[in-house]
């Protein structure tokens, strides 16, 4: 191979890499984007209620921050394998104006170890503050950015301060 031919091939390499990356980008979306795409319907809390989700009190952390008000689907709690489109809990932050702002979803299973799109769910032993048997869970902060990461339990930017306005 001549130097000119080799240099020409090398010059085309970035174009080939960029083209390959663009073509496969859809398959490499991060989990948070997949969750958002699959569950954006829950921006309206009445959709969650219509799909069988019921609220439990706002969950806050001992070191600050919160998870918000969980709307839990009791039927989905029986699922052994997490399903992207069927989170066991949909999490809302109660806002000062009375609105419930979609913040995250939570996938929960009692059978594990479990994973969702290659992300391992965290183990929570029993007894626990939720009164549940040991379980595996994964929070996905797909709508409210979390400085602790998209999969952290508590979000320091979420508050339960306005939960009383919702009776929760």
C-alpha cells in the first residue's frame, strides 16, 4: 500500500466511525432516555391513576432530599422481571401550586438478582422502612436531574415540603 493510499484511507476513518456511530445511536441510548420515551405519559398524574397506580406518602431522606410521592401499581409489584413500560412506582414531586411534577420511576421485583437493560437493580434487605420483604429496585430519574446520578435513591433537588397540600 502506498503512503498516499494509506493516508487517504486514514483520512476517511473519522467519516466511517461517525457514520457507524450515528447509525447505531438509537440502540445505544442511555436507560434514562428509554425510560422517558416509554413512560412520558405519566407527566399527567391522572394517567397513572387511570392505569391503577395509587399514592403512598412522600418519602424523604434522613440526609435531605427526597424521592417524592410514589404512585404504586400493586399488580405490577407481582412482576418477576422488570418491564421498561410497566414501572412498579411512578414518582412525583409535590409542587407549591398543588401540581404533581413527574420526577422518576422505580422498578421493583422480589426475585433477583435482577437487571433492566444491563443495569443491575439494588438489593434492599428486610426489615426495611417500607415494610416489604427483601426486594431489588432501580430508581430512574428520567425527568428531574439528580446530582447524585440518574439511578440514586434520593434526589437532593426533590422535596416533600408541599406534600401536605396533596393530603399525602
